C-alpha cells in the first residue's frame, strides 16, 4: 500500500512540475512513461534478488 501511495505522489509531483514549466503534453506522457518504466524495472530487479520465504 505504501509503495502505491509513494508512486502516486511521485507521478503527481512530476506532473505538477511539468505543468508549472508549461511543457507540451507529449513530453509529459514520455516523462511519465519513463518514470513508470523505471519503477517497474527497479521493482523487478529488487524482487529477483530476494529468495522466496520458506526456501533455503
């Protein structure tokens, strides 16, 4: 739950910052997509490094 909340706050902050800089919506979509892609990649790498519970 905390990860989802943190992600929503991050995307909202990025969107707000781009609105303040008056960037075109195409740039906003690309930056938001890149942030989501980075988050998914980091999460996948973090999960692959962990061992499942109960296994040695």
